[in-house]
C-alpha cells in the first residue's frame, strides 16, 4: 500500500525518482496557509458548490502566485 506522500505524487503524475528533492512536508507548508485563506473566504461566500468554488479559488491563486509552485529538479 502506498503512503500518503506517494499517493500525492502519483496523483500528480510524478514518481519518487522524478521527485528526488521534492519534500511533501515543504509542499504542505506552502499549501496550508493558502487552504486556510481559501476556506475562510469560502465561509464568507457560502457557495452552492463548495468543491467547485475551492478548485476555482486554488486555480486562480496559482495563476496569481506562480512563485509558490513546487519546482522539481530534473
């Protein structure tokens, strides 16, 4: 059975070999404040489809903050 970290990498189409220097902990440390901000905003908006709203929020955030994207070494 794959670990949570391996499952995350697999879902992103990555293998452990591709992500030699990739740190799941580092990724989550970047993601947690963004998710907290998103969930706070979602609570205020109370959207009909919260999953779709959250997906759109995160996609917009990624577009506006490209420096926060995880960089993988080749």
